[in-house]
């Protein structure tokens, strides 16, 4: 049975980070909405209460009855979670005059407390709250304070319940991982054996049991998620998995051929479908960005459905859905900034059962599993690429000629990043074909051609991003090379906008 920590989400921006940090401790955990605690799960070894955008004193503050959890499992309340524990036990939480935000120094009062073993006295912790616990019931033991906050860490005597006002999950909290490690290993007794290898072993076994002799179809995109999902399924059921890789005419330069060759090298059973003309025909005359996305998404579903129907006896559709998408759909606060569902509607249309072997993994975990499965570093390290591909990087109508121009320019840029050892230092890079034409001079001739923009950003999840200051010498070389070699381009600009307020893609 899978042992796990349950994190109850009260809507904090840091909830996913708590999960990632606990998993870094090789301990499996899952996030549940604050009011959906899975009490019947026999694998639970401990519970964490997250922070929240609310104050516990707000009338709309999120409430749950903790009586079924306290004393049954070890419990750690973080920030709002700690204040909620204090308030519901008869303590007082007040909005503090000296709001402590950012770094503070934590002084521990009890060296023998199991939560603070090995944590340095006076170490930096990250505070982010407007409230403070000002009085606590008698059975609360104060175990740590900062200059402004007396009850920065407490334990409730007679039970394995702790509260910390600071955020141990945030990287700025120097010994934060130690605190979390003390909780999950020392207090909850995690065996800390959840690793990429153990994930692969248990997932392959579960897939075998779930799928039996059934046949499965999966859409490959060339990206990390679908590739790792395919290799895992291939391990479990071998050639009963068929993959379909569609060339929508909006892939990068030579990508279809290169990626198809990689897949075949990995022993996957792949059908490559050249559907360029279908997509170009449907995109003719379409200029609105959202309409383009819809046309491309629908085109994909139609082609995939047509090809899958040529296969016999398929029972399952596999998808490379990952945990952030799952959490997003369970989200309690609805504070999602933007989401991209390229193939929404595919499962319904195809009337197949869904299998999603990566649905509980974060992106960096998918990469680690991919490496463990022996997938090439080049494939694992690929930059994210949007589902609608170059379709959202060609502003205005998409035509085969514009695709050619963009592919050639983008190829020079991406190859340049690789040659200059910059590719892995950038989170995502791409080239945009603008509808602007400008005057130039080549030889003795006046030219009147397109402007392309180069974009490179650094990010962790694409939700926010900063533009990357690439070296000027590099930009000069790439610009020069594009203008000399790509027919149809006579000017290159570099995008220096961050997200927000801009987005990564131009459309
Ligand atoms: P934005 O432009 O929203 O992009 O800042 C954030 C991340 O999402 C990718 N992106 C998409 N991915 N379908 C996708 O699968 C889409 O329609 C789509 N639009 C943007 C973008 O490349 C970046 O990584």
C-alpha cells in the first residue's frame, strides 16, 4: 500500500510547493481541497494544513471540523493552518500592528522537540501573513519565536500536532526542509522510499492490472509528458500500445521526421500522420487567435479520431495529463490565471476509457521519471512548445509560406542557442513572425520584408516569466544569420517583455 501525507488546501499560493518539497523528501503526498479529506484512505501517515489567502477571522474563512483528524494522525498546520488550530482550540488570532513579512530569525525554545531536530537556532524563516497568534490555550507549548511573533511555532501537548506560523516549504526558510523532514520522517514515520524507480515499478504493475490484455491508443506530441507516458505504457503492455503522432504543419523545422525517428529508436509503436494540408486548408482566412486555437484543436481531434478508428479493438485512450492540471480542476479558490486545453473533448468524442499514468506527478518529477526510463536527455530537456505550435507564433493568417519562413528563422535561433550552450539555461525560446514589413537594403536593392521577433524567457511553470538577457554577441550573430539566410526576412527584434503583464506567446 502507498503510504502518503495528505495536504489539505486552504487556497495558499504555496500549497503546491509544500507538496513538491515533501516529495523531494522521497515521500508521496497528495493535495486535497480543505473540505474533501479522504478519511478512508488506509495509506495516510500524516496531514498538513496549508496557508490561505483568508484571515481565520474573516467571515468567509474556510472552516473544517478537525476532530476526525487530530489525535488520529500527526498534524502540521502551516501559517493559516497554524492559526486555525489555535483559534479553533480557544486561542486568539489578531491582525498584528507590526506585520512581519519576509525574512525573520527563529529562536527555538525546546531542543528536544521532534519538529526542530537539527534546525539551527536563529535560522532564517520566511513569514507571509497579516495575523498573529496572540494567546494560546494551556495545552499549547510554545516551541519557537521570532522578534515580532511569540507563537511562531507551537506543539499541542498530548497529541502529535504542531503549528508553524512561518513557511518551511519556501526556499528562503533556511532549515525549512529539515522541519518538513522531521515531520514526515521523524514524526509520521515515512520510509522515504518514493523515488522515480519505485514510481515506475508500481505504476507499471498498476497499469498491467488495470489494462489486462486491452489495447490502448495515445497521442504523441514530441513533448516530455506524452513521451514519458508512452514509454511507461510501453513497459507495461508493449505493442498493445499504439501511438499516433500528427504533423499539423505547425511543428518546428524538421521536427516531425526527427521526433518520429527518436520514437522508433525507443521501440514505440508509432503511426506518423502527415496532415499538413488538412490544417492549412482549415486555417485559410482565419486571423483571430482564439479561432485559430479552436481550428487547430478541432483539426487534431478529427485526424486523431479518424486514425484511431482504423485500429482494431481499442478500449483506452492514454493522456499525458500531469498533476498541476489535476489540481487546477479541483481548485477551491478558482484563482487560475490561464489554462490551455488543446484536446479537451477528445475522450468524450472517442468514447474510450481514460488512462493517465502521470496524473499525480509534477513536471520536474515527470522529467526525473523520464531519465530513469532511459529517455534521451535531449528529449527530456526540450523546451515547452504550445499545442497549437507555430500557429500562435504566426500573427494573423497562417499560410504554408509563412510557416516556411518561421521554421527557417526559428531553426537558426534554436540551433544557435544549442551551439552557444544557452539552450539549457533558458526555460523556453521561440521565434515569432510578425505581420509587420519594413524597408531594408540588400546589396543595391531596396527590400520590403517581414520582421521576426526572438523570445526567450525564464520561468518555473509558465505562469510567470521574465525575459532572458541573452548575450548581445549571440543576438548579433543570430540576427545576422537569419537576415542573410532566410528569404522573406530583413529585420530581427528581441522581445524584452516579462509575464505579467505580457504573456509568453504573442497570441
Ligand atoms: P502564455 O502565452 O499563456 O504561455 O504566457 C504560457 C505557457 O503555455 C504555453 N501555451 C500553450 N500551450 N496550448 C498549449 O498547450 C496553448 O494554446 C498554449 N498557449 C500558450 C506557452 O508556450 C507557455 O509555455
